[in-house]
């Protein structure tokens, strides 16, 4: 979602900054285009960081020996952070 939003912001900003030759007295459309392009880049960077963070997982393995019987017990845990967008 955030990657797509960043790309859309960047494209709209590029159109306003470079392709549109419209003059409005109360707003500078070229400046708005540059602002949207910067916002799009920031959103894409944050989206990539959050996407990389979400894929991290934790794995723990523990082996113990019972001193009375000499039996080994192995316990393995695998934890994946929950996806907040999943329903």
C-alpha cells in the first residue's frame, strides 16, 4: 500500500512540476509538484523499511538433559511477528 502511494505521489508531482504549463495566481504548481515528489520518495523509503521489518522472524532452540534418566529433550520455537494488515 505505501509503495503504491509513494509512486502515485511521485508521478503526480512529476506531472505538476514538469509536464503541466498552467499558471495559477494563488499557487505555484511547480513547487507543489516538487513537494509531492519529495513526499513520494519519503513514503517509498518508509514503505521499504516497514516491509523489511515485517519479514523478520525469531527462532529459538533449547536442548536439555535430564540428570536422573539421561534423556534429552529438545524444544524448538519459531515466532513470526503478526501481520497487522491480515484479517
